[in-house]
């Protein structure tokens, strides 16, 4: 299993390549103000099943990442999980987060410094970005989320992975750990 954060995803025009008549390009709007804020995509990639999914959150603090991992454990209750993570400081090395991973019986596998390309989810994020964000100028985050989720559903339908349990990660409540 691989995990990574994709973001910040802000509402701004994102260029691309299109066939167009040669003329003066349209002016892009300024993005120095972000009245709608930014979002993070907390993504999971099951390497063996070739299944990519994730959650959108406003921030990527310990609380949001911990909630995503509790949802992950709810879908794999009895399996031994090894999750490849990058070295995001102050989140992945936070004592609260590491204690949560121990309680959830998830073994973190960090990538070496400056080698996040070893995480297989990075290549999937590149393809997803090319498919869903090029040549766009979204007015709200809901449109962008729908487009990304629609692209993931299409990918899973064509690969025959639509019934994979990881696809329902958005619909389940995270498991609660009891203190003994």
C-alpha cells in the first residue's frame, strides 16, 4: 500500500496543450488571493490490486492524515499492512501519528530523503493530474473533486476494480480505538 498527499490544490487556471488558431492568448486571472482556500488529496494506492483512491481535506495535519489511516484500517481489518510514506516532516514523524500507526497495526515504510519518486503513487498522481487538471479553470472545489472522482471511477471500471473495497473509503466512518 502506498500513501501520499497531493496538493495544495488551489482554484487557479492550469494550462495545457490544445489545438487553437494562432492569436493573442487570453489573459489568465490573478491568483494571489485565495478566497476559496486550498485542498489536499490524501491518496492511497493498493499496489497488488492497482487501485487508487483517496479523500479530499482542507489541510494535511496529523488529525486529517490519522483519520484517513483509520478509514484504511477499517477496510483491511485482518491484513498485515505495510504503507510506503514520504518523509513529510511534522506529520509522518509526529509521535501521535506513529502511536496511532502502532495501535492500528500498520507498519510505515518511509522513502529515503529526496527520493519520493520511489513511492509508486507519485506516477499515478502524475497521470491523474494530466487527465483531470490540464486546461481547466474551476470556479469551486466541488467541480474539481467531481472530475477527479469521476476519472478514478472510470479507471477502476475499465480495469475491473470497481468492487475493490478501497473504492468505498469515502463512505465508511473511521474506526475508533478503545483505550484500555
